[in-house]
């Protein structure tokens, strides 16, 4: 059973107000299930909405932010646990180490980069934790399709592609995380 979840998501709110509502509901679910949030420490967009919702519902939040972003005033000042790190590589590593599982809500390039690193590390054996994408209204369908193309073309193993959860509800997420089995470490011929 997971006790902490790293959440990657947009520092922007997106154009559809449903994205922020999703983030708020997700934060409440984390708090209600006593799952600590590990996230990038920001106050804006989806990131801020998830963190504020967890806090508003009595949950625990662990922020990890880069010095550069902290100095720009982007951090959420309500956090009792905010770690300031030198760069994004350390931030991603620390977030992965603090969490029992990792998930991406809708977001942009940074979100895609963070979750891609998490599941690419699965393939090389550096991450045995579950990685999922919250496929809200099919947001991640193009990525799912691309992963399928990578598999068909011989660039991604079936076990690796199938180890990435594309989920649509919080209960589905809990089931995926609780029953996750990491794929075998990639070998090369």
C-alpha cells in the first residue's frame, strides 16, 4: 500500500477549468486516503491546486523545488516541508526517492519530461516504483499510442510499455499502485 505519491503536473492551470477541478479532487483523495503528496513545491497551476487541496483536507505535503524557481517566488508558502535543491536533476531524483509511486496529471513539457524519466528509469532498472498517467478525458492517449508505436517498431519492450499505468479514476490508481510488479530489467543483445 502506498503512503506517498509523487505527482507531476502543470505549473499552469490549462485552458479548461476542469483541469483545476481534477487537481483539487485528486488532492482531496490523497488526503482522504492518508497518502502524502510529493511534488515540485510550486504555488501555481495544477501544482498549487493539488498541494492546496491536500493541505485544506488535512493531508501531508512534501515540496521539492529548485533554488532558481524558489528565488523567482514560485514556491507555495504554506508548506512545512519544502526542500530547496540546486537543479532539476536533483529535484527529480529526490521526488522519486521520497515517493512510493509516481503519477502525472495533465501538464506540459516539464510534466512530460519528468514522467518520461521515471518510466525510462524503469526500463533500465533504476526505478522499481509504479508510474502512471492520469488519463483525464483522454489527455494522454497520444502518448499511449506513441508508446505502442515504439513497441511495434522494436524500440520498447512489451513488458515495459504495459508496466505504465494509464488510469482514469483514483480507485483505479490505488489498484494499479497496490498490485504493481516492476518489469524485468532491460537486457541488450
